[in-house]
C-alpha cells in the first residue's frame, strides 16, 4: 500500500505535462495535466469521491490548483504533495 507522510494513498496523480511525466514520476502515478484534470478524472470510475488522492507537480503551484479543482468537484480525500522532489522524499510505494 502506497503512503505519503504515513497516510494511505490509493491514487497518485502527476499534474505536470506529459513530457515532464515522461522524464520521471512517482511509481504508479497517472499523468493528468492540470488543465485537463476534470475531464481525465471523470473518465476513471474507479476513482470515487472517497478515494485517497495524492497530487503533485514540479514546484507546487499546479498541484495546489489541481487539489482545489478536485475538492470543488467533491473529492474529499485529496492531498497536495507539492513539487516532485518533495513528494518523492515523502512517498513510500509500500
């Protein structure tokens, strides 16, 4: 079971561009660029409003925006992991 700061994570979402994702990402992360996250996540019925979601980007700005968007959409368990470097240090893929 994956964890971030010792809390359970069901889904990891990288909100950077596809190129940034391709250059390196957290294990098991799904690439959903911040501008298309609303459409991308609604296409995944396995991600429910009670799923533990971790979002991260390069510096923390896009992940904060994505976390706000997801919360506004009704996702209750969203954690903003900030930038990739910080998220990588706090992430345990179990």
